[in-house]
C-alpha cells in the first residue's frame, strides 16, 4: 500500500485544531499528515488586519508547498471555505498536488474573485446569529472580516460536540 501525504486546511475563523480527530487516524494508517494554520488563524501570530487578500491568507499553505522537495506530491483537503485556499494552492502548484479534496467545501469558479462564493453563501445562509462583522483597510482596500459567535457555533456548526470543541474556535 502506498502511503500519502495529506495537507489539511481548515475553514474560516478556525485553525488546524479542527483536524484533531482525523489526523491521528490517518497517521495510524501510515500516512503523513500536515495540518496547517492559515494566516491569522489558530496559533499563527498575525492579526486579521494584516491580511489583505486570499493569497496572503493562504500564505502558510503556499509557503509549505513551495518548500516541498522536488517530485513530492500531496493530497490537499480543504474544509468548507478552506476549499478556496486549496484551489488557489492547486492553481499555483499543480505539479505538487496529487489530489484536492473539497470536504463540505465551497468551490471557486473561474469568472469571479474568490470572495464571490462567500458572498453567495451569505445570501443562501443569512442568519449568522451572534457573528460580528467589522471592516478594516489594508493597502488602500476596505475589507470585511467576521468573528463567528458562540451561539452560531453551538447551534449550527457544532451541534453534536461539547463545549470543549466549539470553544476552541
């Protein structure tokens, strides 16, 4: 059996910690697993106000792929909005990607900017409960950020989890 190298990418407002159950299962099967924190996420020290584009947000993933040894290929797994990040990475480093798995993910299209699918998601799922939105300016562009609220996390995203899980986010 050939073993794979999985690179796991979280969704917005989360971190590599979301893979805490899957990572050891894949490793127990002999696979190599890397779970990355994107910029200003998880334990990454940057603040969201330092991020001005999806490329900047994806920088830890892009840097990781750039550093892979020649000939090594990985399987990218993107959760939810992490699908946008793996799509950007697969486009830039297609020679380093064995497969891309869009788990419960939004998929970018080729006609719009990456945030287009997020805008459409907001139209389809308008009740973000206690989520807070804020704007900031980076490189002359006004950017909207969000912080998921605990009610949304508990009632919509982590309904089958205890508080030790949804409090991590």
